[in-house]
């Protein structure tokens, strides 16, 4: 079982994979989420710039924030993978621990984990 998932931004986006290869492989779809984020940075450059400033923008997966909330907010690693791709970063996820990020716009901390 994977404990850390890493891919370089210099690697090409994979093509020609079927649904099982994208979503049921050992990474459980995290690589495809990151690849979609990489594509989004060109389709929505304003969103990418916002993410590069450290804002946890709202995406299709749970983990973005529009305003500060009371209490704890959790997010999925799929969100974090897509967000890293949107920012043009290497994919780098600790699959066993928790990753805590704080949105630079709202000040809301979000805890990302596999169970998120």
C-alpha cells in the first residue's frame, strides 16, 4: 500500500486510460485529480493565480473554503491533489498522515487526509 504519492510536474499528462485505470489503481484517482488541476490552470488562469496565492479555492472535491467557519474543516486528498496541479506544483501527498493548510484569504484551516 502506498504511503506517499509523488509525481513531477515535468511528467506528461497521461492519455488513453480507461475509468478503472484512472480511478481504481493503487493511487485511487489522486493522479488524475492532479492532472485535471494541471489542465485547469490553463483553462482558468485567474483561479490558478488565486490558488498560487494560497487561497483554498472551491473545486469539485471537498476542501475549499469561501469563508471562515467555526470549528474544524476537513478536506479530501483528491482536493489537495487537484489544488497542487492547479498551482503547477509537483504532486506530493502523505497518504497516511494529515496535512493542514490555512487559506490565505479566509484564515480557515483545513485538515486533509485519506478519510477526509
